C-alpha cells in the first residue's frame, strides 16, 4: 500500500512505547496496550490526507481502515451477518 499511495505507514507494533506516547498523546499504559493488539494494527500515516487512498488500497486486499482521533487502524474487513431464522 505504501508504494501505491506514496506515503509511509508506521504500525504501532514497529514503534516504541515512548514514540507512541510522543506522537499520539496516549498514556504509557495505553501505548503499551496499543502495541500488543493481535487482530488489528493501529498505525500512523506520514500524510494523513492520503487516508482515503490507503483505505481504497486496503479494501482491494480484504482489509479496512478505521479513522480515529489520534491514529488509524487496519483490520480485516469482516461483516457479521445475523443468522437467518427459520
């Protein structure tokens, strides 16, 4: 996605707790928890104005992007459908 959109994505898993705190304003405990996520990946974008392009590219590979107040989150694009009643 980075190459197609031309921006750098930095996952929280690749950042130190101190960097996450400095760039997001999260507390050290919150930053530590954000690094340990298993089913999604919070990340920062070098140019946040490109989030719609990144979201489009993510959709092409079965992922989606959630926009938060401090960061973005990449996760699997699963849609839960309730079972059909007989």
